[in-house]
C-alpha cells in the first residue's frame, strides 16, 4: 500500500475514506458502462488490478461476448464463504442536465459526483481497494468478488453468473450486495415486473381525425388508467410499513409515438412497471390492465379498424426477496455495519437471483437510493468512509476462527 493510499481525505468524523478508495471510484466511473455498452474495458481493468495482487479472475460472458461478469476469490479455497457483489453497469445520462462530465468524478466539499458513484461503483471501489487488506488478513473463510452486467436492464448478468456458479465445485454460502442503502441492513425488497405495450392505430390526415385511430391518445387513456390504479393502491393499500414506500407502485416510464402534428399517429408504445409488495397479486394487476384495454379502449378502436388495438410483452421480472431475521448473515452484517435494526426497501436488486441458488443474501451499501439514476448523482465521503469501516470489521470477523462454526 502506498503512502497516498494510507492518507485520509474525509473530513466528517468518525468515518474516514482512504485515498485508495477514492482513486478506485475515479477509475471505475471513468468507464462509460451504460447498460447498452460493453463493460469489458472495466472488467479487464479490474482483472488486471487483481492479477497484479496475485488474485485470478474468472469471467462469464453474455451471448454477444461484449459483456462479462467477473468472479474472483480471496482467502482459503474449499469453503463457501461470502460474496461481495455489485453491478458494473449504470443507467444512461441521456437527456439529463449534468453540471459536469458524468464520466469524470468531480469533488465538491464532501461529495463525489459522477454516474455510478452511488449506484453502485462506490461499493465496488471500496471492496476492490480493500483486496490488499483481504490478502494480508488471516481470513478463515473466502471472500468472493462478484461484478455483474445488465442489472439495470433485466439482471441478465446475475442470471448468467448463477449458471457459472453452478459449474463451480464450491459456491458462496452468503452474499452482501452493496446497493445504496446508506449502510442500513436490508433483509427484504419488493418484486418488480416491467411490460412494454405496443398500440396500433390507423393513420390519416389530422383534419380527418375521426376517420383514423389515434394510437397516442389510446396509449394516453391506458396510462391514465395506470395512474388511477397507482393512486388507488396508495390510498387503499395493501400496506407494509416496513417499506419506505409502504404499498405497491405502478408507473409508466417510457413513451414513444407519432411522427408529425398533422398526422393521426398509427403507432405508440410505452413501458410501465409494477413494484409490488410480496403479498400483492401481480398477475391480478396485469389482468386488470389488459381487461381495461380490451373492454374500455379497444372497442372504439376496432369500430374503425379491426386490426387496431393493444399488444403486450413482459420485459423483466425481478422476484421479491427476503432473508430470515435469525440467519447468521443478518447477525454478521448488522455487527459490521454497527446497525441494531434491519429494514426493507422498495427498489429491486439481484438479491432474488442469488437467493434462488440457496445463497443467503442481504443488501448493505454506501450512498442513498435517492441520489441514484439522477443527474448529478453523488456519494458522500462520509458514506464511503462508513463502507470502509464496514470492510474493516468484516475482515476482523472473518479472521476469527469462530466464523468457521457459522453457516458460511
Ligand atoms: Zn444499482
């Protein structure tokens, strides 16, 4: 470790952040790993960094060969151990008004600005910058580093990583996903399911509007109904007040349609999602949407042209996840985070993928989800420092022979 890596930058006590973590976050943010791009430059850079420390990486690629997961193990082989997992991809900056280049970390007082600083290259940077300390420590069980792709799309990377893990002799028994929770310990989250709707209308000159079928306006009627459903759930529930947003949410996030003001638009498509409480019936919700389209909107469209109407496609499906409060992982992570409580969150992660493989999974990472996906995304040095303190305690606990008696 160089002298500069030992020095501290943070000014907010008690958590301080080392220059090594800050340099690593600058390095990672410098790669534009928007989900539509290849992430291989970042992955190969991390592979090189680890290999210089004597740690070998295994990559698992997507079908195109342009994206890869990275999996690397530090510490004694032959035992399950704990995975530290993060997604390498970030959401687009398109159309967002940034005050500075999103791909160059900007320091401002106690914050670091840049795409992915919070979601979630901050956690990855702290984990990677601690590899020298993982190596120096007398770890009794291994730490596995997992970097995935396409979390922001459909968790395709994590699903591929699960297939990869099935080919391994030994797999992690537990996983900490460092999504931004402000270092709170999260043991459950909602499920999510996304759909695309294509609306087919009938084109004509706008002066003859009643002779056409306006796809944009048909889509708007459907979206207004989605909004109505969302409002109803916010008022009537069901509710679970352990979540920051205590009910199922429904929203449309993308819409495209029409070509010119004087043409009745033939096509419109939009994407929408449900983020559901585990007990809320998603299939019932979707049926409510398609029933409304079929009985309330399509009859008007089909009266003019039979081929007009709605078609639906499922885009992504994140299962809800929950971890038993009495599991060894909850106790360990609470002690490392110095938290005396656990919480649940509304946003989805790759946790359901790990859990589907029988890997006990928990979410705990630096930064606030409130800063994620927005222009001028940032993370505070205080949060990075808290994550470093977490890693320090994790190393301590995993170096204690007693850890071998637990379910890791
Ligand atoms: Zn994320």
